[in-house]
């Protein structure tokens, strides 16, 4: 395959489009696609790498440790750590519902205290700056737990809150929690009318114009907003206002000619409507919203497998008369028990989400790349579990794609409404690596998944995470959307994973794959990197794109590949590793590709360089050798790596994630590819 100087692929690379639903079955059954001038693909396990013995030993330890973490059912799941707002909101929810226990409170408060920094504040990621809203919620939770506001740690937190603008400067969602107890007036919050449920799908700002995570949160919040409930506050929070005499200052409106000014004035109209709403219409809207909520409760009781929709759905349904012993409420509350992590020293913290499908497919890929036999019982068990998790029912994605057959995977244990494109692509890559005893069963699931992913391609040729063409900029302008992304536009990392999957399944030459590749080439940053939407950040994006381009046959000499290699070489730390701080989302000029070395980010950089032809079986590159040496040198005795840094992303900058399994699965993958998956590395359970 060749490419033109402007980065577009040559027309000769094109093929006849293959329509979803009538693709020849033999196309997906073919082996890994290779350009005509490339040799046949070598199955994992063939060949003997020339890497040093210490790298081989490190990989053997890591492989054994990863195998030891597999569940009896075949899945892997690492803890998913976020920030203490999850824990504070859990206590506030239980306080609101009247079910908070002293045992839960004490264990949660101990965790929140353990995360407080020396200056009295809390951050949203390890080593990050103080974050006002997180500090407000943590303070309130500790006061709820009985901490004396005159204690040094509480005084320090309150002092910072006041210096940062007080409660009035906190984000909308924090002030919503406070409004539930009368600590903030509902009149000073953006209005969210439940009548939004009636907006047709072709109108801007209908619920399907929001990303699925925002949609699931906004619909229950419209019900809560219609009630404006206030439970008696157990204490006052006057110490958190900059001016107790004027605790609810009025902010000046933005110019009427701006989008912000327009929506602020619309919000005033909606506030007036709240007091004059046509009651039959309001009642019908609330009823319809509650029906929408209940229909989307998952089998495990959660909503979308994530915390925010679950807590607000429970509050909304409770306000509408659902008693705590109602099956919907009981299942929802029980789901939080599965999100609870109990530490050995008696603390309790909450996962915002759980990632078993993601962790399992990544672990499977890693183990095969490490040289584990493709028919190893651990891999077959993982494949069986993933096959059982396939989603064949229709969810919200079908609003934009009503004729597309279902087929794909979600991130969580139970989330049939919102399969995602990223997980589906990686699961296919994992399944294709396994020597399964029922190949027809596996191939059928892969075929369905590929058809679904192809059908979810956005009109610009790329892929988002959950929806098609979810790119409107209007939702982000709404006054209550001041926290994180509320839309789901295509991203380089997701698009790269889909392109890699399509190449793996024989569709590298398909027109739709070509469009994805061309989008990636057009969206390369000027410095040679790619932006990572769902991982931190430019290292993650680049670490996703280069393996995809290589799989699709883009030559190592392509200018885009060379620019990316130079960028990675330039960003390598003096210690040999790579790292990138979450602040790269806010300040890429200073932080893109910069930060303390981490195991996961070093692995991403190595995976990218190896895919670009750097390393033992390509161009000799000292950066690769130094990166491998860093992984070997920093490995812990049990075979994993220490990684307190957050390298995963929920919302860029606003919501950061520490996937506890990333520090293991990605180094295993990188070391395995560096050593060419030597068969001697395979470990047994």
C-alpha cells in the first residue's frame, strides 16, 4: 500500500464497499490482511526474540501474576479508582434516603481522610491540583461523619474552599447535592424541565443529542428538578461561604449575543415556567421520564454500569413514590454493594464503574502476545466468558441506526443498553487470538460485532465510543453542563482500535476502513502525536494509532509514522520511561507527553514504537531498549508495577481514572511484542 504526500491513501488501495448485512462471510474468515509486499503473518509463539534474559524473566513473572488474577469464571477485573466524590455522594445518597449506617459512614470517612492532601484539599487525580468541588463534597461528607469543623484538617479544607470562591464557585452537580439538604437554593441552579423527554429526535437538545452517560444522568435529574426536594439539613455550612451575609451571589449574565448569554436567558424563562407549568403536561413528562429510567435498569440493578445515573435514578424514583422495598429500588441499592471496595485496614471506597469486559479482552491480548498457547485453558475460559457477555439486544444506539443488527460488548458486567465501539473492537481482537474449541461460535460473534462496528461509523469516517455522529456543540453550552464532556464525538483512540480490528478481520482494504485511516492521518497533531480521549493522553492516542496503522499496512516510512516516532523519542524521560500528567488536557503545551514515568504509559510508547518498525526486529532504537530496561528495573517482586498515577480518562481533565490492571496488562503486551512472544515464556495456572 502507498500513500500520497498529503497523507491520503492511494486510490489503488480502495476496494468495492461491502454493505452491512450482505458482506461475504469468507471475508471475515480470512487471516490477517497483509499488503502484497509483506510476508505472511507469523502466528503468536513462533520465532525466538533476541531480547535480554532479564526482560524475558520480567515477562515470565508478569505473565504468571496476571494469570493468578483471573476469576474462576474466566474474567479479569482490576479496581477502578477515581476520586472521593464517589464516596461523599454515596454517603449523601444514603442520608437522603434515610439508610446511612454508622459502620458505612466511619469506613468511608476514613478513606476520604486518607486521600486528603497536606494543604487540606482533595484532587481528582494523584499529584493533581486542588479541586474545589471535590473538596466541598469531601468536607461535607466528613462533617456528616461527625468530624469537628474546628479540627485542623477541616479548618484547612474550609479555608481553601473560601479562598477558591466558596460553595458559589463549585460546579452545578455539587450544588445539586447541597440543594437536596437546603444548603443551596434550587432557584439558584439551572432549570432542567422533564418536558425535554418530549423533544423529537430531530430537534437540537433532545435527550439523544447528549452522550449516553449524560443522557442517563440528565433524564433522572429532570425529575429531581421538578420536585426540588429538601431534606432537613443535619448542620449548617456557613463556614464554606466567602460572605455568609450574601451566600448566594448573583452572577452577571453573559452578553445576549453569545451562546452562553442566550442559554442563561433561556434558563430564566425555564425557571419562570417551573412555577407556571401546565400540570397535566408536567405530570405526563415525569411519568414518561420515570418509565424511560426503569426501562434502562440493568439486570444487576444499576443504570449504564456507572455511578451518576444510578444515584440520580434512585433519587428520582424515590421522589415519585417508589418505596425502598420496591424491586427496582432494592436492586439499584444492592448494585452499590458490588461497587464497594473494602480495604484490608477497614476503609471503604466506591468504584464509579467496573471494567471486566475491558480488562478481560486486554488481558487476553496480553497473554497471547506474551507467548501463552492460544488454546491455553485460561484463554479459552476468557473467550467463553466474553462470548457469553455479547449483547444481541437493541439499545439507545439504535435511535440513529434503526436498521442495524445488534452485536457487540459493553464495558461492564451488565449494560445491555449501551454496548460500546471501543470494547467491541478490542474483544474481537482478543477473540481472534484464542484457539477456541468451537470456532464457529466464535466466528459468528466476531461477524456480528464487525457488522455492528461498521454500522456505527460516523459520517466523517471515524468512530465515537457509544453513538453515531453525537457531535452537537449545543449541549456543552447549557448552564448545567459545567462538568466533563456531555457529547460523544469520534476520537483517535477509538477509531484506531476499530481500524486495527477491521484489518485483523480481513477488511483493511475496505472503503470504510480507508476512511477511518484517512481521518486518523488528517487528525494527527502538528507535533506528531494523537489526542487520547479515553486515556492519558497524547501517549495513549499515539500508542493506539501506530499499531492500527501498522496492522492496516501503512508503511513504516509514512511521514505520519515518522513524525509520531520522533515525538515519542523526544518525550522519553531521562530514566527511560514515559509518562504524561492529566494536566495535558488543560495545558498541552507544557504537559503533552510529559510526566512521571508509569508502567502503562511506558508500555503504550513501546507498543507504538515496535509497531512503527523500531526495535529488535526493525530499526535499532535506543529509546526502545531504554524503555524496556525501565520496565524491567521497576517491576515489583510479585510481577506487577507500582502505579499511583491516573492514566485513564472518563472526561478529559474533569474525571480521571486509575485502572489498577493497566499497570500489568500493558507491560505484558509490550514486553511480549518486544521479545516476539517467545514460547518459553508461557506460564501455567
